[in-house]
């Protein structure tokens, strides 16, 4: 862990930041062939996977 924290740009998250991530849940997904795409706050993220709830409350299961 100390080696990771010594890397440039890596920081320890505050309890508030950790709770936001822990409670983030899943984002709506779309299936594009073998690619599953989730529209996250930072923009869409696509990778090989299966969408478990197209247009709804599901998320991607990544290969």
C-alpha cells in the first residue's frame, strides 16, 4: 500500500469520498454488439460485457 501511495497523483480518499463511491450503485447501460456501455458521471464507458438492464436500473457485467 505504501508503494501505491508513493506514486505521483495517487491520494487517500476521505471517508466522504469513500461513501460516495460505495453508494454509487450502477448506471443505466446499453448493449452494442459484444460491448456493454454505462453512462457514468464522467461520460460513457464501454468494454466487453453484457448489459443486465437495458435502459433501466441494471449495469454491465464485464468479461
